[in-house]
C-alpha cells in the first residue's frame, strides 16, 4: 500500500492586519495584553492553594500549617473549593483573618439609629 501516513499540518493564514486606531485596546493574545495581566495585583476573589494561604498568614507573623487551613475549609470556616484533589481558598478571606477590624464612628451611621423610639 504505501508508507506511513503523514498528518496534515494546518497553518493559519497570514493576517494582513492594519494597525489599530489610537486609543483602541490591544488585541487578545497580543504582547500588550499578556504584560498587562501580569502587572495587575491579585484580586481578593482569587482562589489560592492552602500553601499560599499559609504564606500570607506567616507574612503577618501568624503561623498555621496548610493542613490547619484545610481543616478550617472542611469545617466551613473559610470558603473553599476542591479541584483535582487539591483544595483552594479565597485570598480575600485569608487576608481578612489578619486585617485589623474596621472601625466606624457612631456619627457616621444613620442619624436615627440611636434615637429613642416613641412608646
């Protein structure tokens, strides 16, 4: 019959792209968008591993093993998901554990909150 079959190599047609107008966002996958994603700070809603959570806590001189944080997650004390056998927790929840409590002055609250109610 013949020799081994060769797989076809599909190539993208060369794009004859015109330069983008000034002020337009860069195209997806371009070098400009990849660099911008790396420069953005991590969001509080990001899912992080238990090891990363332990590192965040240890940076604040609060030392916990990743297993301890995992037990908090299993108990429902911190929100978590499990993917591929690994558990992930929310970055914002871990940072909130070491953040100082918010202080609100009574004068900043609604004015009628501390008034006496009529009988």
